[in-house]
């Protein structure tokens, strides 16, 4: 008889130094992606102690919460939000538009959650921050007017930029070679299609250089991330269903995307939140390129002498745990010197574009971006590099007087292989 | 006078963005969200950006005779930042700078709203050879409130209580006047409180009821190159405490010396109160877990100190593990326990936190232990030897579920029973005391002393607007 394996009694969760015989969320049997009711017994574990406001024991205890640092009042920090959720769900406080606005004035970057040392909050607060947005939508307090507007455009024109769907592929140069029957699709996403076209071009050219058989589907539409992130779950689900059906019917088995938001939505939200087990293998470009570097297919022909710093997009970093791949690729580029910002990886300061804040809270969004740009400049880097066209676009819009350059990783790679 | 009119005046001082009476913002300031004490009421919250703005706010509060409550993070186990009589909560978080570090005299001049995270971060970045004493409270809590309320730090053995770390203060009085106390009152140096009359005492231990501190100088200490952190285990507190007492008087470079009981050690490990050992003594678990930190300038000195510590502990049958042996639980500072209030997984925690004579610690523990066990709660206790062993802090924590009214009721009973019982030991005095404990001390203090306290309060806060309902002075 096989000897029963002894259960490990001490577990560690990300953060610092938490160990215990049984994780607290196991006691509560907590799961991800549930509604507020599911978490009702844990909101009040928060004592608004303020640990969520700064990097815990690292990065000189720097501030991490754009929402709190901008909003200032306690309600804008995670502790405040936790206790507002408690108050609202236990009828100590009433829902109002102003309450909803507090929850929407947050990019849901989850840097605060990384710092919290209460296991239930550390692991699940992101779920109730999103559930609060869902609740706001149900009660008619959300989304914010600008978010409603872009959602309308997404439903009609498949993009949030008020652009025509028929113009979606205007970025595509004639020299890009596609393979009509390829089972690999490059999912371009709305930002690269309409705003940061060089990311789309660079990605397609890299794939061509690597002789990858791929195609871009003509009727690709918004992945639904901006809709989901503003609590409009049913609408986002509807978009997901359409996308999945379209890609599956086209025979797509693999997707590469250069957008962090699209990646997270396809890879995590579609199957885990919406329950659509689409079976398509989704990779973010740096992950894919790292595998090509490892097997020797990606070779950098040219040197690119440049000091750069890397900005972790929230959607692939904290939300999906991808920190190494982009750095490994970046550091392999000959001539590139990577200098980290003080707040990096899971402690990275958000660029302030996600979660619907750039459309609805412009001043706050710019505040977050400028803080990150300032931090990037302090490294003495010439450029801030990211792996998300939305972050890139945010930086470009907020960089003043060419104080620093901003690139997507794909743009740098393109310079060295073509 | 409506809130709107007052707010209009306050907006002129700080700008529209930093003042509010909206419930979704004031809600977070009406209660500490940790203790079993009653909730309060916050009518207006304001976030000033300078001492001058604080002065103007106090003047407006005086004009309308509205209570005013200084606030940094608003949590402590005594609920003393809960606005008991409504009014304006002055959130000091924008006053969060380190203004100066004097490396020669080893002090930092800090603003009233700076947190432990802010101070530590600044020192780590710009003055890595210096360190501040650090509390066990979370990094988001305030430095100055901790000093003013006799908080204790991991340098307590060499520096005493937080109050003794204070070199000087800048304060906005209840009248709106701005004053300075200590050497800074007549020079640009903030090195100490001597030799003029020590007016810092007008603000220490008063729970924010005499003024709002906008700046303070606090002592810093050199980071010595050699350091060892020991964890010691003894079967009982009765057996272990005498060993610590001996160590405190042995002059072995010890900067921190404390013990926790088994219950407390379970709470800080994030365990669930319902799944833990309730009576460690009965269960034959080591009920005395001590932390001993020693530091030295030279290796030779360090080795000698460590050897002496080991000898004393061996003699007292205290088993030692050291951080350099790789003991996970013992790490260099800061050790900050973010959530020991959450032992019940219910987010509630309160204490009987007392200063007392070293003679009474063991008795204190045994009294509090019996009371906790009577109510089925795991006894949680911790004690820190202070200022070379001149006095001691003794604390009994009780955790509870904030959503369970019965648990809250039981917690109140336990706390009050412990408080009443340990008073019989005489020298036991609570710090950061909640209202019911303050009442006890008011009754106990000599009438002439009480009269003096009340006169001082009247002079500093003529309209009784400063954190009314809290502190020892008469309302």
C-alpha cells in the first residue's frame, strides 16, 4: 500500500512571511470571481491599518495606491473601500452615486492588495472591488457616463475609441504576410488597431521574421476588457461569446496578443469569470518571444544601445503573474541596459490608464501616469518600455517636452531584427 | 450653524478638495474599526497641508465651538481617535514629510502625519546608518501619535517609551496659537527637551486633548554592525520572566527584550482562534516565548555579549534559537504585526495595555490568563522591558468578531474584568486608555492633581474643543 503523502502544514502565500497550518481562506472556503455575498464574512477583517498604502518592507516603503494618493481621504484606499463594502452590505451606509464614484476612481491595479498581510484580503480583495462595480451597475449607479459612452461604441463598432469598425485594419501594411489557413491568430486589440499602430505593425513584422504562420481575423472586435472592468459583466460576457465563437469557427487554436488587457481577458476572464472554456491557447507576445529566444529562433541582429526601464502592466503583472518573460527578452537585446524602477514587479505603480479611469477620471489618470514617468526618469533611463499598448499610449500622452521616450517591447525588438 | 457654512469657511483654508461632510468619506473617520468601544460621529473631515492651515482650522472650530479631533490613521487599541462628540476630524496625512535629519545629534524632525512606513522609507533611502525605534503596530500608523501616547518601540530597552523619544514639539494649541517646546523653541536645533521647563508634558499622554502636534523631533539611533536576535522558550511565564529581568540588568547591548505567551504567538501567526490551543500551560506548550536583541560595535564585544546571554538563559532553563541559525520568526527590524487583531478572523481586537512595575508582570499575566480562560478565549499576553529594565509594559489582548454582538459583549466584560483585577497590583496604569479606564483614573488620582490637570486643560483648550470626551482632563 502506498504511503499516504503527509500534507504540508506550512504554506506561504505571496507577500512576506505569512505561514500557517491552514490558510484562512480555506477555512472560509473562499473562491475567486464570486459576488459580494460570498465574501461578506471577510470584509470586516480589515482594520484600515494602512499597510495597503505602501510597499510592504521593500522599495523604501513607497506609496503604491494611485487612487488613495490622489483621492487622499481614507475611503480611496483599500482599507477604506473594504470598510465601505462592509458598511454597504450590512446596511450601515446607503448606496449613492458618490459611493459608486469612489469605487470607480480606481484602476483596480491591485498594488494595494499585494501589500495587505491579512490572507483573506491579500488573496480576495480584488474580487470584491470588481463585485462592487457589478453591484453598482445592477443598482444603476455605474458605469460612469464616459464609460457608458465607450461601451455603446464597443457594442456598435467593436472598439471603445469612437472609431469605425471598418477602419480597424487600416494599420495593416501590405507587406505583412498572413497564412489564410493558419490556426494561430494575432489578436491585435483595439488600442494597437486604432491608437498605437506601430505596436501592431511591429508585432506582425516580428511574426513574419520568425516565419510564424498566422493570420489576423477581419472581424476581430474588442475583447471586452474595458466593459468588464467597469462592472458590466453581462455585456462583456456577450462580447466574449461572440469573440470565442468567431475565432473557434475560424479554426483558431492559438492566439498571440501584444496587449496585456486582451491577454488577461482571453486567458483568465473568459474561462474563469464567464465560464467559457474556449480551449484556445493564449500567449502574450513576450512569453512567446522568450520561448523563441530559448530555442534559438529569435536572434537579434543589431545592437540597440539604450538605457531603459521596464514598466509592469497591471494586466500581465499583478493580474497574471508575468514579470520574468518581458525582462528576459528585454535584457537579451544587445546594447540594452535595463535599470529597474524602485517600485517594480508586484510593487509597480500603475500607469493610471486601466479600469475605465482614463475616460472618466482624467485628472486622476494623468496624476498616476506622471508619477510613473517621474519614477522612470529617476532611474536615468532614456526610455520607459512596457508590454501593453494602453500603458504606452498613456505614457505618450503624459510625457512632456520629450523628458523620456516610451516604447512597447515589440517596437524595440523590431528595431533589432529587421 | 449648518455644516455648509462651516465647510465654506474651511474650504477657504484648505481648498474644496480637502474637506468634506459626505457620509461616504466621513464614515471612515467615525470609528476605529478595531476595538469593542462604541462608535463615534464624524461630522466633517478635513486634510490640512500645513501647520498654518491647522491653526486656521482650530480657530474656526473655536469660533463655532465645534469639537476637533487630530487623526493620522485612527486606529489604536484604546479607541482614542474616535470622535466622541462629533465635530471635525483633522486628518494629518498630508503633513507627512521628514523635514530634517541631524546625523550628528541623531534626530529627525518630522511632520505630524508621518507614518512608520514614511519614516522608515526615508531613513532607509537617505540615512541607512541610522534607525528609528519601530512599533509593532502596522506601518501605516502614525509616528507622532505613538510617541505622544507612550507607544513602545523595538528600542525600548535603550530609549524607553515613545514619549522618551521626543526631543521637541511644534504644537497648535486649542486656542489656535502655535508654540514650540524643547531646544527648538530658542534655536534651530531639535536635540532635546532640556534645559528649559519641559513643556512637552503638556501634550504627552493627553490623547490629543490639549493641541495638535504639527512637528516633532524624535531620537534616532545608530545601526550597529553586529546584531543577534534570539528567540527564547521557557515552559511558563513564571519561569521565563526572571531570566529576562536578569538579562535587563546585565548590560549586554540588549536593545529589545520582551516576552509573549503562547496565545499571542498564535495570533501573530495568522492562525484562526477557533483552531488553536486555548490553554497552553495545560497543553504543555512553551507558554513563554521571548525575543532578545543584542547589538555591538565590534565583533569581540558582540561575541562576549552573546555568550553572556546564552549563559544566563541556560542557567534559567530558557532554550534559545538565534536568527543567524535561520529561525524564520526572528528577523531584523522592523517587525510589524499588521493583523494580530484578526485572530478571530473577525477583525476585532482590544487590549488592556499597561505600564507597571517589573515586580508585577507575572502576577498580571496569571490574573489575565485566568479571566480569558474563564470566557473560553485563548489568553494573549505580551510584556516588554523598558529603559534598561526600569519599568515594564504588560498587555493582554482580546480578539473578537466585529459582526458578532455577543462576542463584542464578552470582550468588553473580559477587558473590564482584567482591568479591575490588575489594579489590585497597584502600579498598573493603562496607556491609550478608553473612556471607562480614564474614568477610573480620574477617580483615583489625588484631587489636587486632578485640579491641576483640569486647569492646564482649560488654559490650553479654553473652549474644550480638543478631542472632547477623551483624555484625562475635564470636559
